[in-house]
């Protein structure tokens, strides 16, 4: 029973993310993360941070007048480390970092995925 409730809540979180992403860029680690989110119907400006220093990304966001981003790094050790670094750098520079969606996806997948690129497959398997 709890599994069904969690999956329903996960779908709600994805719908909320679609709305929030209309006017806030999403920070991801790589191209496969972008592909997974797009397959879920999330249309956004995606910023891939895999090979770019975080301070340069912050500089670019500031120059574009962006004041808030959505953080969607993976749930593994590297992703957690990147998330912490992004939050620290961006907040010091006055950029709000929304970590709610990342946290909720981790909770409502019941820790069933380790990375964002697996999210589409996780959802798709449960729908069909």
C-alpha cells in the first residue's frame, strides 16, 4: 500500500517540477539526466555541470540575472558532494538553490534510484 502512495506522490512531484522548471533552470550532472527529465515531459533550461567549475556556472547565472535554480544532481556520493558544493557556492553568491525536488524524488522512489538518468525508466516501469 505504501508503495502505491509513494509512487502517486512521485508523479505529483514530477508535475510540480514541470511547473517550477518553466522559469527556473535545472542543474544536472550530464546529458543523460537531461534526456531522462525531458522524456518525463519536463521542459526547462538545463545546465550541465559535469565538466565546468561551479564558480563559472555561478558567474554565468549572475550575468544572466538568474536568482534561483533547481538542483537535480544524482544521489550517489559524487552527486551529494556536487550538490553540497553547488549549494554553498550559489548561496554565497545570492542564487537560491531549490533542493526540494531532488530530496522528494529520492524519498518517493524509496531510494530505488541512484541517479537522475534512471528516473524515467523507474517511472515508466511502474506505469506500464
